[in-house]
C-alpha cells in the first residue's frame, strides 16, 4: 500500500479567464455548484488570509479558486482507498509522512484551509495533532466540502464529526453538505406542476424581487429542458458546530446555497463564537497553591479560588461567559513538557489539551515555547534570594575592625618604609668620615630599626640613651612621630565606633556578593533557573551551578540552620510571594537581597493556535489600562498573607534595632585580652629560647 502525497505551491493564473458566473451553474451539476460556492466563500471570508491551503483528493475544485488567491495544495491521490483502513492508521511510516506533510502545510501561515476528502474525521485528528507540532500559532478557518465523486450525504457523518473532542480547539469550522429535494416528472403537465412545487419548497423566503424575477425568467427554459428528463433538485447547506454552551457538538445551520442564486440569507459563515461561550465549562490548569498568585483550598465549603491570577480568570470568565474548573497536580506543580509533546504538571496539562489555559506565575521561557503559546505579559515580578542574616563578628576581631584590610595593608607598607628609612639613614651617617662613624649607633641594625618602627607605631619614642644625636636622624624621627600620631588617632576613633556599634559579617546584597560567597541556594523546582541557566556571565554561571532542588521539608530544616539561601518572588507592588517553609520563626533568620537575581513578565500558557488567546490578550490590555492587576495584588496580600512577615522582609536591611546602652561584657574586651595573651606567649617563648642558648 502506498499513499501518494503531492505538495504544490501554486499562484493560479487562469489563462482562459475566471470561471463562469454561478448564475448559470444549474446545468453543470453539483460539482460546479460546490465550486461556485467555494469561490464565493474564498472571496468574502478568506480574503484576509496570506494564502489558502487545500487538502483534496482530486484537483477539480482548483479551477474555481480566484486567480488572485495564493494557494498551497496537498493532493492526496489515494487517500480515499486507504484512509478508512486500520492498516493506514497503524502504518507508522505512511502516517508519519502524512503528518509531516500537514505540519509543513500549517507552517506556511495559511489562515484558511479548504478540505475535500472522503473521511473528514481522520483528517480532523491529523490536523489536531499537526497543529501541536507546527510552528504556526494562528487560529485557522476550515471549510469542509463533500467530495465530487460522492454528492450524497450517506457517508458523511456531520453530527459525528462535530462530536469529536478535537472540535474544542476548532471554533471556525464550516461543513458544506448536499441536500436533495425531490424528483420532477418527465411529461409536460408534471413538469409544470413539479416546477411550481420547486419554487414553493425553496427555503429562501426573504429574497429580493430582483432574485425572484430571475427565477421567473428562467422558468420557460427549465420547463423545456426538463420535458424529457428527470432531475433531482438539490441545495447545499452550510453548517457548523455550536462550540459554546453545554452541548458544543450541536449542529447549527448557517445558510443555504441555492444553485443559480447564491446564499439564501447571506449570513456571516464564520461568526466570532468566542464572544459569548454561554456557560461552557472550560478546564484550566494551575499550580496547587502559590500565594498570592493562586490560592486554592478544596477543603472548605465552598472551595476557595482566589489570588491575583484567579481573580483575573474570574474576570475572564465573566467577559466570555464561561464556567471554569481548575486542574492541579499536587506532585509535579509546574511540571514539564517532554519532546514528544506529553508532560506532567501544569505545563503538561496544557500541552496535552487537558486544560485550555495554564497559570502559576510563569515567565515566557524558551524551554516550553515549542509546545505552548504565551499571552501578553500581565504582571512584572522578580526573583530575589533570601540569604542568612549576617552574624556578629567574634570579639577577638575587635582590635582589627577599626581598619579595613586595605588600610591594614597600607599601615604594613608604611612600617616597612619606616624601618628601611631609619636603617638607611643611620647606615649612611655611619659611612661618613669623622665622629659620625661610631659603632653601635641607634637604628644601625635591621632588627633595631624594625623594633623602633613598631615602637613609633605605638607612640613609644626612643629612650634618652638611644635617642639620635644627629640632625638627619632627628628630622626623620620627628616627621615619623607626627605620622604615627595621626594613624593612632584614626585608629582610636574607629575603635570607639566598633565598641559602640556592633559589627556584622558582610551581607549578601547583590549578584556579585552571592557568587563571591559561593553559597548554595534552593527552591522546589528547577523552573527557578530557567531564565539564567543559559547566561554566559561568570557570576550567573557560578550561581546556576550552586542551585539545588529540595522539598518543602528540606527547605524548612535548612531555614533554621542558616546555611542556605532561598529563592522567592517579589511582586510589582513590593510584596513577596511567601513559600510554605517561610514562617514567623524562620523569617527572622533570613534577609532579602537588595538586588534582583533576575526579573521577568508573567504570562498565561495556552496551546498553540488557541482560540482563547485573542480574547485573553484583549482583556489583559484592558485590565492593565485600568490598573486592576496592581490593585488585586494589594487586596490578596492583605487578605491572605502575613503583614508582619512582609514588613520584616521589607525592612530587614538593619540586622538589629537599637536596644540602648548595654552593660560591659567580656566580648567587648575579648580582642584586647587575646592580643595580651598572644604577646605574653611570644615574650615567654623568646625568653626561654635566649636562656636555653646561653
């Protein structure tokens, strides 16, 4: 068995001119009537399309397509023989080729498709699956025509077609079916009587006088032409599925094409069904409970559906008049979508059409974009880390805190320069002839120069016996004493500040601080790093490597330990989305970074080519203009979040509050005692060493 698939790109230009007008199509039969009706629909309803796609079993319909219309044709030459067989449905190779062909057709961007095949149900299934694989994200219009070789409707199950689950994502679908009326007698009297009955049974009561006169003008011709023949009168009904309400598969009559006249009512064949869904039940996917975005509690009566996003959904439901139910995945939460289009969690439910829309404070991430589509952004939020609060520095560091590390380095260098200057000046004086060349001068050795420099740092001048006797030494010593006096004064002021105001570890306020600290940070899902995992900056690469996925129980335990940072979301109004492990006991152990780790815009997730997307985007723009989304944030945070915890996170830049004077404690002099002990230890070791050497 082979299925021949021929894909043609055509820009039709009929050399012989356009097809004849439909006013004379009675003699051409049903095929021509279908063709003239198709031409009319293309001209009136498909003119906005970049191109028109055709999926046909033969090319008869092509001659009726207007010359100015660009078309893409899929000619399925043997589909009528194989499409009804189980062999075709189970043959992976041929079904795969057909599926890829439809994907390529949809990728061309044609917003309208004409279909004329013997088994439309199977084609609906293929179009449904192909739309999930296609790169095209536009909602399309479909026109199903009866095949030319089968003008009847016995093999065309329109009610069964409309009851298919795939119809839930195809609101703009129209089906044409041929309706035979009655048979006309062959003799003259019967012809006259039959022809009059034809005029009476035409369901075209609101026609103009011009159209009625057109029928009368052709009456004589019709009688003469039918005198020795038998003819079945037929009409072409155009129907669609209701799509809305509790019975969306109900067949709805749109109009009737009467050969030689046109559409009886000339109605809109593709009405906007999304304008009013008449209470239709719509399934939505959400994360189980992520305040203030989604707050779901099924244990109460009635169940609680609240939050920023659910308040928007309620507005959306009122806007389109539908009823919604929320689907949650308690295990996988956001979940993931696998390459084959299946998945779990919120994203999986949307990708597999279990739900028409998904939400849960998600950004427009590239990971899921091949399988989903996104709405316009409705809210801005950012991600920050809650890092452990800085701890007080130990008491033994008190003598070191008045100066920074750079300042201590400058003091050390100045000590080296001082010792070198004293030694070099003394050695230069000793090298000159005369009384200056006495041995054992002050600062004449390296050790003596170093010890004297340390003494000057501590404001200890040389004693009388060792005071310099020569003018160069005295000038140098005088300037050094002034220098070290200034150093000591600055140090004393810094020490007084340290003893007055407690000093803490350096807080983690920025991305650079977080990367430099090499601290691990964690959340409940890897979705928290989707926005930065492809970043090339060194700081982001290190931060991404330090990310860990943990459960709420693990995060709660680590919150008390104070050795882990936690990812939280900061909303547009400055409020925080508080995770379950953050409570009034653990919130005092963490503080929020001042700099955002990253920021983004929240979007709703829908299937590709979703009919809901246009209405959804329109409502988002309206609520943005009214400022209601920011108002929803304040209301939800006030109703469902701890104001005390929000205040702590917003004002925890100061590690502790001023508690007033405190009594003197050992930690205040711990550093001095440590230095004293260290000095006594070194002095004792030096003394013991000298005694042992002698």
